[in-house]
């Protein structure tokens, strides 16, 4: 992994256990590093924009929490999909 900052590594460390199929597929296709870099810069830009609008860093990060820590594959099999309801 080259050029990842702390945010990129947070995403990497979250994807590996919570979205393992996606993580393995991206790695097998040789696209994992580029995906992480793209997400890292996109999220960083969004954080900066929110902070420019007057939010505190922790508030901006909370607003983007689902992009930094995407839901598990069990809850949302396809990113951008709907959260699966809880069943017992």
C-alpha cells in the first residue's frame, strides 16, 4: 500500500474484517490500493468542505462515518444498497 494516509489506513483496516469479499476481490484484481487512494482523497475533500462550513473535525467525521467505515457485507451486501432489517 503506497501513499495511504491515516484515513486510508482506517478504511483499509475496516474493510478487511467487515467487507472481506470486497477486500479480496479488489486485491485480486490489483485495484485495492487505487480504491483506497480514491476513497481517501474523496473523503478528505468532503471533510475539509464540512470543516470550511464551520463544523468541528469530529462532527465532520461523524457525518461521513458510513463512508469511512462502510457497513458490513452481511448488513449491506452491495454498497449503496439498503440496510437489511434485523432478524432474530
